[in-house]
């Protein structure tokens, strides 16, 4: 790198050196973002585990149950609450407060709940990390299958709403793999005869998440289904600039939700879990960015008014190397 033969040769060396340092900077940015996300996920998962231990070890009713700390409880109880003024069993006003807070957050900044807060999302990220460490391949779900399977979230959501209203109970709690795992009944009050269905479902979801990143979020999570609808109206969303994008598909390769930011027209799919990995990984300046203002899903400014300029250097990192 230090040998200079001609002026043009020297220019080439300088360019290469600059490009490398920028690539390293980008990699460092990806690692920092991922590190920050892991810390936040771990903090919330730890809080939930502590709450579950307290709930399982203290006298009944003296500490909050996992059900009371879940924003999805708001969705489950909403229809009954609106039509009768009562909450379904095992839900509390805390569910409504949490549900409203998460709804406002999604409307303002997009679906950060799934990518940064949900302990079950963190678990699936951990399973992806394990799969990579074990050098196991990810199951490639054909695009057509993937599109249909994503409707599974709405099927589950429909079932949950129907049975929650008709039974006036937190019906899904007995099957929800999140409650099964983080509720810790398998540890403190194990009963195979009453728990075998929920444990079998949990095993299926964990197995699925080992071979498909964020399997539960992609195909089955009813709260993810709600966010997929609400996310269309988020004020802030990730937007791809068709002018700047070079179609390198680096962003697609790092996306845990299995969506394709490289094909966004211009906003990424509302199935996005808000991890920001694609934005950090994109090697082209301005090709992916979080943008506002956006009014009901439509950009206030047109692409031509906000051209971001020159592409950054191309660097060859096409893998999930920052994990
Ligand atoms: S990584 Fe950036 S440049 Fe490459 S396809 Fe995605 S948005 Fe376009
Ligand atoms: S589109 Fe980007 S921010 Fe959304 S889930 Fe995929 S990688 Fe994460």
C-alpha cells in the first residue's frame, strides 16, 4: 500500500485505503447497532423473567402475571371492553395502557416493539445466532409459500379474537408459546397432562425458528399481524431511494424478517420488525433511510426533490457478518 509508482497509481492506493476504512466504519456501525439492540432485548427479557419468577413464587394476586404485562392483552380484551364495559378474565387495565403505548409507538416510529422489545423476538434472534454458530443452513422458504404462510398471523388473530369474545377468557394464553416459555409454569408448576399441548406448540415454534429466522413473527404471531396492519400508517418508515439503490441486495441478506428492502417501492414492507439491520448494512449512502414526514403511507416530498447524491463505495460485505 505504501509503494507509489505513478500519480495515477498513488491515487488508486489512496482510494482503496479510504474505501477500506469506510467499509470498516460501516461494519463497526452495524456491530454497535446490533449490540445496542441486544442490550435492550436482554433488559426487557430479564425484566419479564424476574416478573414471572415473582408471580410464580409469591402468593396469588400479589404480583403481576405475565398476562397483565402483555400489550396483546389489549387486543384480546378490546372488543369485550368496548361492547360490555368489562375486561375478559386475566386481563387488566394495564393491558389497555400497554397496548395503547405500543400502538402510539408503532404509529410514530414503526414497529420497534418486535425488533427491540419483545422477549420472544429476542429468543428467536438467539436461535438464529445458534444456527449460525452451528453452521446450519437456513431453510429457504419459496417466495410463493412465504407469501401465503404470512397469512397465518391473521388466521391466528381471527381465532384469538373469536374465542376471546365468545368465552370472555384469555383463551390464547393456554397456547401462546411466549406465555408457555416466559410464564415459567413449566419450571414452578409443571403438569404434563395439562401442559402438553402448549409445550408441543412451543417445541414446534422453537424448531421452526431454528431453521427459519423469526419463524413465529413471520407466520404465526397475531400481534405481528396487528402491527402489519397498523405499520402501514406509521409516521416514520424505512424508505428505499430508487435513484441511489444499486440492487446489490445486501439488505435482503441481513433482514431477519425475510422481507426484501431491495424491492421496496419506496417503503419497506409493513412486516418489518424495525431492527434497522438493513439500513446499517446498506453500502450506498442514502439508499435506505428512515424518513418523515409521511402522511398515511404517502411521502410528502417526491423522490426528485430529495435525491441523496453519489453512491458510497461498494464494499463486498454481503453476509450477515455483524452478528
Ligand atoms: S443494500 Fe442498499 S443499495 Fe443494496 S439493494 Fe439494498 S437498498 Fe439497494
Ligand atoms: S426491513 Fe430492515 S429494519 Fe425491517 S426487519 Fe428487515 S432488516 Fe430489519
